[in-house]
C-alpha cells in the first residue's frame, strides 16, 4: 500500500476579527456596529459618519466639485457653455474645516477671513462635505461677514481684471429669510477718466426670494460706459430647506441667467436693450474689491464657488448618481473549506441637514424611519444597497473569483466555501440625489471546517516484524480518513522503517491496520490522527490520539483478542 501525497496543513487558532462562538459550532465575524470599519479596505465615494447611529456607519460621501446633474434653460441662448470642472474653478470655499478661522479657498486665488462668531456645523447638517458655515447666531445683531479678497492677478476679481465668462454658485439654508438679509456683496472703486465710480454686486432677501443687482459692473468695450442690471427669482426660497443658487454669464452673447435648484428663474442680456442684440457689456473689476458673505444673514451656507466658465451643469445633486462602493479586505475564517451560512446586515437611509421644524437655530438631522435588519435594502425613493460575496482558499486568488450577489439574512443561492471571503456593497442615492443609504453593521455567520477529532480506544499488539493497530472511529462527521504516525524515537513520530513508507501512513477510512516491515526487538511509538480531505492537495489534520507502544519480536504471535479482529 503506497502512501498518498498530500499537503499537511497545520491548523492555527481561528482569528476572530470580532464576534462570538455559538453552541452549535457556528461562528460570526462582525464589521461595523460595535466593531470598526477598518476591514472596509476599498472605499469609492464612501465615508464614515458618527452622528447617525450609536456607532459609525458607512454612507455615500457628498458629491465633489463637479456634478452629473444637468438642466436646460427655459429661455435664452445657451452660448459657449462648459461643464464645471476642477480646472474651471476660480474659487472654492467648502466650509469643511473644523472652525471658521481655518476656512480657505482651496484654489489659492483668494484670502478668506472669518470672524470667530461664525459657527461651523458638522456633516449631519452640511449640504456637502464635512461642514458648513452657520451665520447670525454668534452674537447680538448676528455674526459675520466672511470676507474674501484676491491674493493674485490670477483671481477673476483681481483689480482691473476684465472678466469673461463666470459662474457663481452656493447652497443656502435660511432659518427665516427676512427682508433685507444680505447673502452676498462685493464693492470696488473704478477709475473712469479720472473719476471714481462705485461698483457693486449684491444678493439680498426680498419677499422670500433672492434679488440680485449688478451696479456699474458691466462695462462697454471702450471702458467709458457702464450698465446696471437687477433680477430676482420667481419661486420663493423656503426657510429650513436647502436650495441651490447659480448665476452664470456668457461674455460672447451677454446672457446672464439666474438658476435656482436647476430651474431657470431669470434671463437677461448685458446689452443696452436687454436683449440679444447690440454691444455686449462685459465685467471689469475695480480696485479694492472684497467679497462679503452673510453680512446680515441668518442660516447656513455651503460650497461657495466661482468658476471661470459659463456653466452647462450645476452642483444640484448632493450624491453622485453613480453611487459608491465599499469592499473589504480578505477576511480569514481560519479553516479551509469553511462554509458561509448567512450574512446579516443592518442599515437604513438618511437625508442630512434637516432642522427640527421650529425655525430656530437648533438643528438636528432627520433619520428617515426605515432602519432595517436584513432583506432587500431598496427604498421608496430608489436609494439602495446591493451586496456581494466571494471566497477562496488563497487570498491572492480572490480577484479571479466572480462575485455572488446575496440578500442579507436570506439563504445564499449558492454554496460559498473557503478560508478567505470578501464582501462588497454598492451604494446608490435617491433619485433626487439628496438621500444616501447607510450601512450600520455586517455579521458573517459561518461554520468553520474544524479539524476532526482523533480516534479513540487505540490499541497495539506486536508480532513478528509487524504491529497490529485497532481503534474506534472519530466522533467527527468530517473525518475522511486516518494517518498512522510511528517512530522508534519517542516524540518524533516520523519513522522510516515500515515497508509502507515513511511516517505518517495514509490508510484511508478504516479502523485497523497492520504496520509491516518493522525491526524486531525495537520499541515503536504510535499515534493516529483523523483528517478531512478538501481536495487533492489540501488536507486538514486533527489532533493525535493517545500514544501506544509495541515491540515486534521474532516468533511472536497474536493473542486470542487480536486473532478475532478482521484486519
């Protein structure tokens, strides 16, 4: 009988990432919840939030500078419009810093100065990113303003700079929006043939709308004549609700358009007729111009940006429609051919940045009451999460294994076995781009393929040049066979004398065996181990049985007990 070739896989103690061992032998690995998300190794457009559940959750990160949300103007000539991209930015103030004194223009064209009484709210109240600026609650008479001044000639609003296309956009969350609240202003002095005139841009609240005025801002080609225009939105701005405001200008056609929440509210032309004919007046910035934000405003502002192009797209969606993805690293279940039994998941959906409805300066986010445990994480607003798993005996081969979709808490549609598993979750926002699903916890329930128990009642009897061994079967149901370890040196168990080959001898799934070819007069030591065979190359070996000994002798015959055994 020849010894089978196999790989001896020494069994280590199972590394339990987080979890407990159940009485029936099942085990659990927990991600998130009371554990961390450190095993969520790959995150695309995914971030952690700590204010939604008692423990951190994963959810979509806010949309970046550019957005996939588009719109068509109801009126006017679109002109040489362009997508809003990083390269088109002249200024970007995100208000994501931990305190107002750290606010900055990430492009570097402007210096931002914010008084200490401007409060910074966290991501639960922000429209995008990790924070936003809260005005009007810091002191008697309000707080602010935030002042922004050019640092270099590269700034669009640098002194004496002739401005071509531009787009101004920001998010607003007013508390009350009283008449006269000043959202934005800019003032400069311009020298016209030795005489100084005042230039102004203002955005103020009037009858629950934002009114824009551009005074002496647009200049004729010869620089001697100036044009002032004024417009406001048609739809009221609702207190306690985020709204997006965008003003864009096309220097070729003179089109200036005001867009609220993606809808065109006002369209004009910077010509003397106000229509699309005649000389186009374009902006020329005067000296000493400083932008002021929130001078007499009460509420939140987020993501203030100026672009050097006439925008074809705005930043309406908080979350990108293509969503995001989380993928864990290879999770070690500890034993080859471990079986995934089920995967329990908890999570929900949330809209960030809602107030408590009182109109006061106290804010809280609203957790939509659809917290779930298991089942399909598809919500009525089309936000959803999809879940995937794959497994392998080798962590470096996981990328070659296709993903299997699963429904949390339900029986898996196909058997998932292996020592290493990976979980992936795809996140998709609501159809309006304002709500993200969130992942609270993942529990992977599995049955480890533990080494089988050793056989019992091992006995040995010597004869001439051989030893008879007999034992009781292992109590483990996954015992596929037995290995006989022998040696004439106690403790080593790797002898070479037997005619069946070196120790151990694979004798298959039987409960007795005759070890032949041994030296008479030599004391031999024997132990037997059960094994579980996964495939042709991988074998899980259990613990040794108790040690037994026997000394073969010439002319020695078996006693009556062994003569009755059927070998």
